[in-house]
C-alpha cells in the first residue's frame, strides 16, 4: 500500500470534525473499537484499521465528502458490503473509508423497458426478490449474492454461475450515476442500450473504485425462462469432464450455467448441504438448460448424449424445481463447505481457455505437492473461470506465505496458457504485484492515464491494481520509470 501520510494522520481530529459537519448523526465512525469492523474485506489475510469511516445517505453527501477530501488531499477508499476477495476495499491508515451500506433502496422498476434503478448498497439477490413476483429476475448471480452489493458487483465486474449465457455485470448494467473525486456528479448510460460517444460506462464497470464512487445503478432485468432443468454429471477423470464441456460448446449449445467441482470440493459440499452428489467420481458437472419447454427438453437430451460419449458414469436430470435447486445448492455453498474441512482457505480467481483445463489441473496438482498444501477446485467451467481453494492453517508458521506463493503460481500458470489474472474477483491488492506477468510497463502506463483523467491527484483507492504509481503530471512526457513509486509491503493479519 502507499506509505502513510503522517501529515494527514496528524490532522485526524480536523478530518473527523469536517466529516461530522457533512454527514451528521451516526454517519461518522471514529472510535477504535468500531473501526475494527472495517479493517478488511473478504481477503482477511490483510487488515488495516482506517483513519475514519463515513457512511453518507445521499448523493449530495457523497459529493460533499469527496470534494472536501480532494481539496484537503485526503485519500478515500469506497466500500460496499465488504465481500471482495481481492482486497479491493482494504482500508488505508491515512484514508477515509466511504461506506455505501445506507444506499439500500430500489428506486424504480420499469417492467415495460425491463430495467430497474437501484442504489449501490442493494444486494445482488434483493434485485431479483424485488421483481420476481412479476416473473422477472437479475441474471448475474455470484455465490455471495445474498450479501454482496450491486455497487461492489459494478466495481469488480462480478459474474456467477449463469454468466455463461447471460453475461457478467458489464453485460447487464445500462447506466450509473457516479460522483467524481472533485465532487462532480455525472451520469453514464441510462435506460437504453449502447449510448452514443465514448464507452465510459464500459470503463467504469470493473474499475475497482479507482475512478469514482457509484451512487446509482440501472440494470437490465429479464423475464424468467419458461422452464429450467439441470443435469448432474459425474466423471472418472477431470480430463473427460473437461472434454465434455468443450464438446457441449462445440455443438453450439450455450447452457445457462455449466459448473465443475473436483473430488475434494464434491465431498465437502455434499457433507455440508446433502445435495445428493455422487462421491465415487473425480469430477462433477452441473449443466443447466433453460428456455421454452420443447427447446429445453431437446437440449437436455443432447447434453446427456455428449456426456455419455465422454464416459459419464453418473447422469441425473432434475425432475422438479426443488431438485434443480438442490443440484445448485452444493455448488453455491462450496466455499463455506470447504471452510468446514480446513481452518483457512485462500480463494483464487483466474481464467483460462477451456481446452487447457486438463493440463492446468495436472500442473496445479504438481504445485499442490510442491507447496505441501491441498487444493479444492470449483470452476465456472463454461467460460474457463477457475476458483481454486488453497487449504491452509494461518496458525501454522509459514503456511499463509506458502498459500500466497502457491496462488501466485496458479495465476502465472493461467496467463502462461493464454488466460488472464482475474475473471470476476478483480485485481485489488491480491494480484497487484502480478500485473507485470500479463501487461508490459507501457500497457500499465496507458491504463494509469485513464485513472489520471478521472482522479488527477490519485486519491481514490490508491494502492490497488497498479504495482507502481506514477504522478499524473509526469505521465505525458516521462520515461516509463520516471516518477514511479513502488508500494511497500501490505499490512498482514
């Protein structure tokens, strides 16, 4: 993270007093015990108590806070529900943590236009709950959807088990209201597709809180499919399951979701949820087809044939909605299920070409032996998004460091085979120092120029994404190394 600014920290009393004037009542948290609740996000290996927390309730308050901080040279870290797994909401010792949990209203639903306008603190699942009585839903469904906020989904471009067919957050957000670091309120997009001009909305979705603070989101809602059916397919090898995935896509079939779990994940999920998973297989595929009854029946039959041709030893098709949901229950609970069999786990996020899956899993197994740490694998198999869960015990000296090194090697492997560092969790601090494996210094400099256009003083969420930071005033004329400031080590738990 950036080195703490001692001058700012010495002004803490002044900063707290100013924030209390802007956000009165209980909107400012400054006592040490209460600040502890905000010291980390879902990446709990790194913790830092913030300078102060402010919880605004209106866009006007957000604008006033950012404008004041910009003028005073005070850093700001935006935070949604704190479920980020990449340290995207890790606070700063000399920075204001700006929480958006009070922005929790569904503002408008237009069923004719199939859009909903919501505040960023609304949870992912709450959007579906708000429209399901009229037969609609919001498609992106991260496993943390019961808790994660739509603002956080926008920041990280979250996906979920149904992103194969229906896309990530970026494919389902039509517009945002955003407050710039200087306090200016801007609107990007709206309730229509493909706004004219530069694709600024496309830049903002997935920008990890580096460009502005989103205070309103317009999302696409979809009519619920006529029917949905899921297949539970077991294979004796990961390779055969991977080939089944490739063959389904090659046949022109785009399932609503296609997820894979390996043996450790299968056993953990079954012990936790009792979903009826087979325990004598090395890989389990859950394939969901949705749409009109006739289409769904036909595609289920085709996928079953493809699975049989790839040696599936278990093949079950859901016969009721309850059974379909039971198939998914184990997958949705895979992360907490693994938490029952290991004191700690480190959840990775990388994406690879589907055809390289068997190779990557073989090499991952070799890395597991090398580091002496077990790994349970859960994948969005349809789009090649891997979520290896590295099992470790933080109470054992050196195990956290080994887990991090293991995870870094997994991500380097993803890039090596033609993939990328992140599919949906973002870069944050977790993958920050690996950005050079995927991008050249020139690439990173061009990316930072975009940040400089939005945040010239580099006050919004500094220390995230970029392995080094360049002063914006130097960006237009500098040699690539001139003005670069490396970040010191991260605060560890």
